[in-house]
C-alpha cells in the first residue's frame, strides 16, 4: 500500500510505533523528547515492529524538511501501524486535534 502523509502524521506514526515497541528510544529533551534509534541499529536481530520503527525513522530522516511523505507499506506493516496508533490513542486523554490526526491516519491504513 502506498501511504501519503503529512509531516505531523509521519511523526505520529513513528512515535506511536516506538511507544508500543521500545519506549526507551524516546528521550526527554527540553519541552518534548528526542528519538534515539541507536540501540536498534546496534541490534543484530530485530522483530517486525522494530524493523518498522527503523523504516519509519529512515523515511522521516530522509525527508526531514518535507511537509509531505510518501512510502510503501506491506499489509502486515499497515496492520502493525494501525494497531500502534489505536493503542496510543487509548492510552490517555489527547487533545481533539491529535485524536483527529490519529483517526484519519488509521482510517487510511485500514481502507486498503
């Protein structure tokens, strides 16, 4: 599936996958956090979720100045990402705009 997303959606996708896969990769910094994927890069064996985290990180890093991203996901990756987004949304109260962004992205992932 070809997925086209905004920069905000791309960041949401990456952070959601990290939160359900390896939350320790999110490091507090200033008024937010930084993403440190070096522990994954040093790992020899990764599971499918960890590989997806690295793929999303690579897409985001390669187009850091772009307002939009387009990349391909397998059906299994689409399912993984939709599941991560749902888990993150249900984990706590979010502002209405964050919920709308999450649900819009999940809807596109599930409409293949």
